[in-house]
């Protein structure tokens, strides 16, 4: 048997050859990068990579090594792409971001839209971001808010995007893809739900409770104690309060904010019914302008990937390689394509940073339909 120290010596020798060859290979790939700048050819050449993987893996003598060679070369070619993206960025080849950097949001005289009615949590978020004296109006649905923006009837919309206990507001994610509106800010609002009914209502009288699905989900534990209550979803927590007032039945109650209960003349029957005492919702400020704040530190993007093993891993490697901190990932089914998903990723950075430019360039080439939702 060959002693371990001797085997290791041989391995060290092979590894130093591999490192030298790797560097030589990368130098050539850098040259390829320059030719691609000159020709305008894309960095990612999938066909060439597939051919290389097939040829090289066939050179290995058994199936185990064929798999190894495939994995190794997938990585090697991914690294050479990353180097080429860097070279493109260094040579000032500008990607398709086309966002305009601004110093601050133009809040003065802005027309603001939120979904729901007076007393909606979105209105409270809007007030804390733009101040109480702002010029705001409400529409019935999230889609209406997006359309209002797109038509130029409002300058900014304030929409909920995720809650700390119930998770993503999936419809808003989908609308960000559908509309050419962009996120320019965000605000987190503590959410405290009340059970509210007509004055004089006793909890024992209640048969039916209205709220937004998120309001019902966030108060699931309390509502579970009253399983005989029918839970009915409406478009907004404040709409629920308005409905209870309008229908004048003591068998009905709403899960809504203290403010919504007050302005719809309801009595608070039970305070703070949310499961999580730190319940909070993150709202986004959406604009119809493709702008970003020059000091912005967070980017939201979405992209689609082929339904293939390893494809998400390869896309996420662009964050790791460029040292970017990913703060959130969500997935949503793609309409009409069963079991295929669109991914939404938030990460720290500014569109002006070289690392961000490199990562976005790579993801744009290697994923489908990359969309930058905003830098804020
Ligand atoms: O041949 C090219 O066009 C290269 O850029 C080199 C290379 C490789 O590493 O072999 C890298 C990226 C391409 O997707 C294909 C192949």
C-alpha cells in the first residue's frame, strides 16, 4: 500500500497543475469576454456549454466520473461567465436597467392611492410615510391601485406586500410583474387587530366575522376559539368594518384596526386578537416612474427559471459570488405553466454598485424574464 504522505504529495502535484490550468483557462475566457464586447455576442452560450459537457463527460471512463466531470465543468463555465460579466461591467457596457437615480422622492403635492376604504391599514401606512396632510384617495382592489398609477391618475400607491405572521400578499407580488410600476420605498407598520361590532353587541351573539383573508389568518388562534363563527373574506379590513355598520346586525363582527372601528362607529369587543403580539406588515410605495434613490440599499427583482435540476442554485450563485446579501426569497406559480415558478428575491445593494451590476447581468442572461422591481 502506498503511504498516505506519498499519495498526498501526488495529489498536491496534480492540484497545482489544475490551478495553473484553471488560471490559463480563465485568461482565455477573459479574452473571449473582450471579443464578445466587440461582437455584441451574449456571454452565456448554452449550446456551446451543452456540447462541451457532452464531449468532456464522454472522455471519462465510468459513470461516476462522468457525473463528476459534468459538475466540475458546469462550475468552471459558470465561473468563466462571471468573469466575463465583470469584464463587461468594467468596460462600461451598460445593461438594460435604465433606472434613473434621484436624490429624494418628490412627495410635495403627490397624489396617493391606497386600496380599501377610510381606516384601512394601508391608509395608516400612507400617513406615516407621507404625513397626515397628504392628498390621498382609495380604490377597491390592488389591481385598481396599480391601474390608477399606470394611467397617471396617482403618483404613488401604498400596498401591503408581506405580514410577519401570515406571509406574502401574493396578489401584490403578481401585480408587480404585470404592471410597469416600480417600488420606490417601504414602511413597516405594527398591526393590532380588534374584534369590532355594533355598539352593545355581546361576543356570544356573533355568528359571522368579516375581514381581509390576512386579518383572519393573523387572528387564527382567537377565531379558532369560536369555531361556530362563519369567517367571510372581504377586500379589506376597513371594508369589513363598513359592512358591519351598514348591515346593522349584532350577529356580525369585523376584524379591523382600532381606527377603522372608530370611524365606522363600531364598538371594540376584544382588543389585540392577533396571534403574534409583534404582528407587523411591510408596505411598499410604488411609483409609475422608473427611478431609484441614489442612497437606496435594497433591491427587489423577479425572474423565471427553467424547470431543471440546479437552475435556482446557479442563479443564486450570482449573489454569493458577488458578495451580495440576499434578504428574502419568495416563489409564485407562473400562470398557464403548471409547476413552474417565478422567484422574487430581495437583496442588499444599489443599482450603481459594480457587484450589483455584475449579478444582475448574469441573472438577466441566465434566467428568463428578469425584472427589476425597484431599488429603495
Ligand atoms: O466559448 C465561449 O463563448 C466562452 O465564453 C467560454 C465558456 C467556457 O467557459 O467554456 C463560457 C461561457 C459560455 O457560456 C460558453 C463557454
